[in-house]
């Protein structure tokens, strides 16, 4: 089995920055990532993107090149196309790459698995033609594909960005249906002083909104009662806004209401998590460096709580400094000297967060879905069935699994976990922390039995030798 | 409690299933009970049920630190069989298997008992001899099993590969009335019946101490305060050692993780349970269509409820040889349960050095199949101080050397 000082899961901004920093400090680093090329979701494919693609995606996207170049020039062993499906104490990571399962062991691990889009369960959200705004962006970044006749619905800054990117690509969306209300915006104003410290972010957002207005993209705000209509596929998005019912005929509905930390890896090895009411999600309990309650295990990036790519990069570097110090490659004073400007930069970047969280809250209708709305897509469980388990005496999500099978399909609860916790806690009156979350089990992503069976024989080195 | 019936289903179907009532209550603990069972898994709930049903003791509390059926009852591979070697074991396991046959009716709760048959594969010459001996022993005990040829194995399990280079199939021990049941439903059915008799099932309450006076139990300290009792049944599987320590005695038990995994669902392809004890693997197909695969126990003691991957790897490597068609199936989930192993691989149902404290543990890797028999015998032991079913399974057998050696029949695989 290949052995390293540090294994990093995820080659997004946090993972890449940490890998390069730790490598420079003298650690033997393995960087495992699902994608063929580094960048994560935010900088997906950036090292290969054409000038035209960069024009469409914007200048922020091109920033990722600094990281991918630094990674390519470093001594980091980048194991690409590697789906990590188990983490065990010690630490040992099991993964599949090129159809073959293998393992690496490392004294320390940094989890940089980023975020997932918050599921948006509304009537009709499982119809073909409905996907998330992030999925549309993956198509755009990965293959230059833009969905036609699309409506963007939900809330959050990403919607503006995706819409603007679609405009630049020459296929503007039909409309933006935003669920945040004027009242949310007014409530967010108390966070304005912080937001003004992060004025660059605000200016970018206003620029995007201007760009959309110039392109003539219709915007609705304060939308409610969202519903996708269609028989075999999505045909229209219906909603209520400004006291009127609307129906926009379309081929594609792109849903989004923020992103949430992807906590599967951390949870599977028992890291403590707490409910964050500001972000309406669970986040891992971490120290200032990103260290968890398990020695040698760190988390950086959006997986630690949503704060964006710039903070992720900084957090990656901070965690790497602390890891290098723990491994004896860096003195404490040198660590702190190098961390000081990073901590200042992080505080600056984080200043706008409370404003964004308050101004773009998740769509309330999706946090309390109708009884008939499917919430577990894998096992086809409705919100009503989950409510019924609670009234029958079900105490939490893990018991709900044996009542309904919710969370037991191929996604292993990644997409329904938060919704199930929310519904149970609303029904029983317990807090989300008391209600808890699914126990996450390996494999984190499905692995074939043949891969498992062949694991011992092929040993642990990556067959590509990369 | 309203009975479940075809009419009830029809009635509820007509009103969106809104009228089902809670199956069990969640009461506040009383000050004291005639008997307290620690652990609301299958064995604990079955004990409470038979205390009420057979002995009329209904002022009973079942205290559970998590939720009922959330431990090994909800983690096993649901196999039911009684083809053991020794008379004492055959008696209690066969009692249990018989009770499973009528459990759905007895509890008015569908536990989905499916007597689909269990084959234990003989894959070495040693196993052939061993299983032939078990078949003879079973004949004398009145347990219906037979040793069958490879051709017959293939007939029952068409997807099997008899000619594996490392693990050929040389025959099998076939118990046609063995099978599976829905594990959660067993716990739920007992819980509903217990609640209906007025017993208190107290969930999310952890026992933190055992209070004694003059060598006899007077109650338990819990996370919700002290609860008094003169009779305490400890039925907590892997955590038995912890509870015994609270009560002040020691157990000859090791706790290890036993693990299992489940694949994505596929169409029906195997309508019985196949166990391959040489390779520590066993497999059946759930009603949903998943292949449920059980593995071996970890070689070291722990309480992690996870298990390690090298065991799963070993199990799967061998099973892929015996069932080549499963190789491309995706594994969706792996988990572990903490099992309590004794030296002779037989359970302990016993009085203890502390008066009024009884212990039911040591079921190791195979407790699910025994639930009703274990509850039946243990309730009798708690109520009367003696049960013919449990007489051989006392703690003192480890002092006296009267082991009930089932390491061949129980081994690892269940």
C-alpha cells in the first residue's frame, strides 16, 4: 500500500492549495480526486478551457489556473479519476480508479470535498428536464453545452452567475424566478457593514444583475408555490409572484437554492457536526486551522461550511501549514508568521457571508415540502411518508430508514438527508441537532463486488502510476 | 390496540392511511417495576413479551439507550435456522424456529417470515464430514435437515458455480424450513404487543449504573433518574460486558464487529439462503431484490459498529467465485454490529452472582434466529428461576467445563 504523510480528498481550491503548500513544506502528499483534471466544481476543467470558454465563464473562473499550474509543477502525487469510497482510522483510504479498487495510507488526512447543491424538492422536481443550476454549469464548463428554453428558479448568487454565463454563451434563460423576498433583503441589511467590507463581491453581484437586465432576462422575486408541470418531462414552471399566478412554458428547469457542505466523508469516520441555523445545514466542528475532533484529520473548503472559493483556498493553505507543523516540517513561529496574512484575508473574504446567507435564504417551500412531493428520489419516498413515521413514533433519520428506506438507495442519503432531518424535526418539535442525521456508511459511492474482490490482488498502487 | 387485518388495510386505503395509530407508546418511566429489561432489541422485547404472555408479569419496563431494534436486531442478515450440533442448542434454536412459523399470527404483526430454505455449502472434505455428522445429529434431535449432493445444490440454487478452483461445492446441509424474516418487524411486532400489555418501552434512556443492597439488585441508575426493580434482565449483546461491570461481575465474552453489506437491487435470482462457512460468507436476496451478504467477524475486539474492509474483501472474493454473476453488482452499503462471542460459541442465559440480576448474552454472530426461543426461555428463567430451555446455558458452565461446543455449527457464519 502506498504511504504518504498527507492524503487530501478533493482537488478543488482548498485541496489544491493545501496540496501545494504541504508539498512545499516537504510533506509527501497524495491528492485524490474524482475528476480527470484538477479544479473541483468551481474551476472544473480550467486547465483545458479555451479562450472563448473563459470569456463565457468569467474572470473569476480563470483564477483557478494559478492553482492548477502550481499543482502541476509540484511534487504532489495527484491520483485523478479516483472515487474515494471509504476512509478508515489510521488513516486508510479506499478508492476506485479506472475500474480498479486500491488503497493509500496516510498519517494525516485533509477532507476537501466541497459542497453539494441543496436539494430543492418541489412538485415535479423529479421529471426529466429538471436539473440543478450547478449541473447546468458542469455541462457548460465540461463540454460547452448550454440548455435551451431554460428557466432558473430558486435563490442565491449562483443563479445570477449561471444566468449571466448563459447570456454570454448566446443562450439566455427564459426567466429568473427568485424565491427570496424583499423582506429577506431588508432583514439582510443589518449585515450591510460586513457586506461593505466585502464590497468587491457585492459589486460583482450587482454587475451580474445589470448584465442580465441589459440582456432582457425577466426576473421575478418573492416567488412562492413553485411547481414543475409536465407529463413525461418538464413542460412548464408554475409559481406565484407579485400576487399573480405565472406559468412559463420551458424545456428545462434549473433549480438552485444554495449549496451545503458535503459531509459524507467526515461523517463516515465519526467527526462531530452541529446545526448551523445561519446556513440551515450541518457543519463539522472545527478549530481555527480546520482540525476536527479526531487527531490528524482536517477539513477545509466548503465542506467545512459554505464560504466560497477564495476562503476555501485560504483555508486549504492554513490547514496545510498546521499539518506541516504537526509533521515536524515547520516551526510554530514560522507557521504563525505565514498564517497571519492568510487569517486576515480570510476575515475579509468572510465579511460578506452573513449578508448573503440572510439575503438569499433557502426556499421555504422546499424545506417544508407538500405531503405528495418525493424527497428521497432513490427509494421514492414522499414527504408525507416521512411525516407519518414521525407521528408513528419514529425518533430520527436512522429509524426512518427502517420505516421507509429513505436514504438507502444509490446516493446513500446525500440528496435527502437534510430534508428528512428538517421534516422530522418540524414534526416532532425537536431541534435538528437532537433529531440528528443519517449514519453514513461506506462505500460512500457504490463500488462493484468485482472491484472489491480484486482489491487485494492488485495491491494499492494506482494502476496508472500517476 | 386496534388489530391489524385485511379490513383495516381496506379502511385505511380509503382514507390515505391517515388513521393508523402509533404501534407503541413512549411513556415516562415510573418509579419502579416488577421487572426491568435493559435493551430493546429482539431478545429484550421477546423476553418482556413472554414475561407478560406466559407468566402474567406485565409491570415491566424495557429500557433502551437508542431506539428499539436499532442495534444488532436491525443489522443482521435475518437468517433463521436450527441445524446445530449439540442437543441443548438444537432445542432452543428449534423452539425459536417453530415460534417464527406462527409469529405473525401470535403478534398480529406481519414479520414476513419466509421459510425459503437454508443451504450450508460443504466446500472442503472436512466440511462434508462435519455436515454429515450434523445431519445425523439433527435427525436424532427431531430437527429436519439433510445432506444433499452438489447436483441437488445446483437444482436449488441455479446461479451457483459448483466448480470453483479454490472453493468447489462438494455438497450441502439443507434445512428446507429455515429461511428469513423482516428483522425490524420482529422488534416492532414484539414492541407493539408489549406496549399493548401495558409495558413501558423507554427509548433514548441509558442505564448508567446498577444499584445493589446486600448483594441484591434494587434498581438501575439511568440518564432519566433512578428506576427501582427487584428483577433485572440484561439483554444488550455486544455491550454486555459494560453492563456486567456496572452490576459487579465479569463475563467470559469478547465483543467484536461482525459485518455485512448489501448490493443494489436486482430481479429475483436466488430463492433460498446460501451460507459458505469456509469463506465466512453468506448470501440471500431481500424482498427488495438486494443481495444481502454477510461477512466474518473481525479478529480483534472493538465497539466500532463498522468492521474493517479486509474482511469484506475476503468474503467477496470467495463469493464472486461461487456466484460469478454477482461480480458486476454494485455494493451500496456496508455496516457492522457488535457481537458478543463466548469461548464455546453458545449463548449465556443465566442467573448471575448478583441476586435478581439475570443475563442473556453471548449469541455471537447468530442471535437473530434465536429471538423467540431466547425470549421464551429467558422469561421463564426470570419468572421461575429455572427453564429447561436455558438450563445448560448457565454462566457456571465456564467454571465447570461443561461447554456446549458449537464452533463448527456456529463458527463465524450465520
